[in-house]
C-alpha cells in the first residue's frame, strides 16, 4: 500500500476487472494478493453462495481446490468463514497458541505487540512457479517450483534486524502446480538431511529438519544466514 497505493483489502472487481460476475457481491474481498474472503453477514446462516475469482484456489478449511471464475456454495459454520488461498501463495501466519482475545495495550504504547516478540515465523505455502516475499519479521522466503522444488530462506541484510531466525513452513504438496507426489529426501548446501517427525519439526530444531504427514511437507529452519533447501 505504501509503495503504489494498492490497499491491502481490495474488492475483487478492482483486482479482476474483466470478471464482471465478481462485481455483484459487495462484501467479498481480497486480503493481500493471495486470500479471497466471502464473509457471512446474515445472522443464523451457515452456508455462503459466492463467486470465486479467476485462478486456482484452495478452500482454507476443507482443502478442496477450485478453478475460477466460478459460482459455488460452501459451508460456513461459525469459526470457519469462507476463505480461499491462491495456488502459488506464501502466507505468513502467527503462532498456533497466540491468543488474540485478551486485553491489549494501546497500539502505539510502549508495550505494544512487536514482530520481534515472536519466537518463530510460520508460513503456509502452495508452490507454483517462482515466488518470493519478505515478511515484517525481516525474513525472506523464496519458493521455486518448476518440476523441482527449491526453498530459499534468509534474514534480510538491510533495514531493522528483529532477530527472528526460526522459520517453520507447511508446504501443500497435493495442490502444488504441478502436484508433487511425495518427498523422500531433502538436502541443503551441507548435504542430505534425515527425515524427522512432525512433532520434532513443530518444536523447532538447530539447522534444518523436516517431516511429511499426509500431503504436507513440514520444514523447520533456524537461520544463521541464507539457506537453500531442496526437497526431492
């Protein structure tokens, strides 16, 4: 938003002006480039009819993939609003155990929540093509999927250093484009890394560790500098 004025919350008609069917829903919006949201605004309703924008999208809760533009109706119980993540996305996320419904200090006060307070950075990834982001925690995540999968992680070398070095990724293999059948090995510049358990990966590790569960590859990396990770 600060670079070119594009708001972080955007109606689909502005992002996809040629998709005229998306103009009709006043409540749907894009959160950044990669999340499409169709909130339920009618009391007591637990389904939502919506128009999905062009592209390949994965329902956040069910994992069902759709190719837009298309009209569909999805379940929308309380706590699971209709949210879709774009294939190709890298979505930074907060920690599992963060409680947001507690009293908070004044946002601009001395005790405000700061990105450097986070013990680690999580991200959900659906690989497609080449994508790189730099998060507010000062970590660059790059993913290239051109038949072979490559992950580059690095702390930023300019700007404020927030000291966050622990990165944990959940990589969706089934919805990657092209889909990734299985991961049986993983290497870094230091050589092959033995597989671990998901619990160990979720707890964090020195260096790089990884595990697969179902169609998801879990990777944890403690950064001392740039690292390139190659699952295969």
